[in-house]
């Protein structure tokens, strides 16, 4: 399994813990489910979609995609997660 695929599975698992799916995120944003999946898989970037996924998972985008977002020092210490919507 590639790193991108493994990370995509971790993103889906983080959403599932909060009772959410990528399809639900897509509906909330008013975009196609494939758009959200493509962003989650790392094939495309969208700050709006990444932020919505992270919020639904109760995380900072930097926790889900550390290679895309520099993590603030206070978050690196594990002190903060974003609240669920």
C-alpha cells in the first residue's frame, strides 16, 4: 500500500470515529464526492476541502496531511485538536 493510499485510509478512519464519511463532507460543501476523495487521496489540493475533512474528523489539517501543512509548535506537542462541527 502506498503512503498516499495508507493516509487516505487513515483519513477515512478518523472521519468514521466521528460518525462521518467523505460523502457527507462532500454534501456539506456542495461538491462531488469524487472531488473530496481525490483531495483525500492526495491527487489534488484544496484548502477548503482539506479543512472541511479535518474539521469533520475533529483534527487540524496538519494532523491528517503533515506533508502539506507545517504544524504549529503548540500542535506538535499534541495539545490541540479542532472541535467537531
